[in-house]
C-alpha cells in the first residue's frame, strides 16, 4: 500500500506544483511552452529593451524559459530579424510594420508579420540643449544631428519628419547613432540635436535631463501631412510638462508600438506570452512605467498587422 501511495503521489505532486505555478488555471501555453525564446528589442537606453528584459525575467522566473534579449537598432532591424528567423518576437512601431507588410522602404519584399498586442505609443522627440538657438525644425540646417541608428524606427520617422518640413537630409551634418550613443554625444557637445522615437519617459533621456537641461522642439507642423501621406496610426501627441524637466507641454507626433511575431510562432506560445504579459503587467510596470499603458481593450488594434491566431483566441477568452 505504501508503494502504491508513493507511486500515486509521484504522479500527482508534479501536476499540483504545475497547477500552483499557473495559479490553478489551465496551461496558458496549451502544452507548447518553449524551452527558449528570442526577443528583439532596441538600444539599452530605450523602453523596448527595458520592456523586453522585464518580460524575459518573468518568463524565466515563472516558467523556466531561457530568454535571449537582443539589443538592436530598433523597429526596422527587429522586423528583419523576424523575417530571417533570428528573433521569435519583437517590438516595432506601427509605421515600420506597415513598410514590412507592404514590402516598401527598407524591405525589398513583403514580410509576414503577425501581431500579438499594441503595447504603448511612441512619441517623436527632437532633443536639443536648453540653451540651443533651435526653435523649429528648419533651424537644424547645417547642424550636427543624430537621426537614429540605421534600420531603426527613429531613423524612419526622422526621415519623414525632415521631408515633410522640406529640410533635405544633405543640409544637415548627419550622424546615424542609436539612442545611447546619441545621448552621450549630445551630453559631450559633439551633437547639436538628436531625434528619438520612444515612449515616455525614455530612461536614457531622463538620465540626460538630470545631467543637463534639455528642450524638445515641437513637431506639430508635420503631423497632419504625415497622417495624410502614411496613415498607419500617426496622430497628434503631447509630451507633458515636467517630463525631462520640461517647463511646458510640447506638441509632437505619436505612433503605436506593437509586439509582433513571425509566421512560425506556435499558437500556444502566442497565447502563453499574452497571458504572461497581462498577468505580470504590475510586476513589469515597477521597472518599465510604460507597461502600465497595456490595456486589453486597446491591445487588439494592431493595424497594419493582423492578430496571430493564438492572440485572437486569448482576447476572445478574456473578453468581458
């Protein structure tokens, strides 16, 4: 009898422990929980990287998944990494996703991209030292300006903003730097301005504003033209007073960010990722404030990419 009880317990105890790990719920991974996962993010001073790292920590601690967080150039780079199979999931701005889906811009042919969630919105930043004489986009002519790393979402938006403002790129002294390098260069005096497209409060810019006073140049003058030409979620946005030490609200351009996957991500993995993303929102928000903006009612609006089938099933299950 003791041997029989021991045998039964050897089967039941692991199942009970697993159920405890899942909060008494059914397996959110549908038996497809991966052993490894690769997330393409962005530069280490940006929100993509912090968000990806925080999600990786949760996946590792809760489920033992070995997660590789890739430091990348940003949106466009991430979509190429999805296309060639290097990354399983990635963060990207909606405008870059649109180019990938349509096979235009940096993409020679359409990329099959599937959406998991709209996570938060990016705001276009044009950052200058507080004592700079730059007051509008046209004042950048002849100055040293970082337009973002090559194949980044920042580079895409900077190019479109400058074109809409009728300021040719060749009339600037252009540097193609990632957010960390751009911040270091502005602080060191080797740049006059930097473009950045990211969520509020981007950690690297918070640090910069604590080191030196900065201003944001309004970009409101180009928003309507960009909406008319590109659509894809471009809208008016505001960086509020107090962010980065700003004395006033700054009107700018905003664009949604989407967590996306390649076509080979299993349905159960997509479902499990979303379950984790929403269930751990509070935990992730403690280190990534933008994670607080994750909302089920808005997460489904992932145009121009369609929701992955596992993601669609998740949202249907949790619908009130």
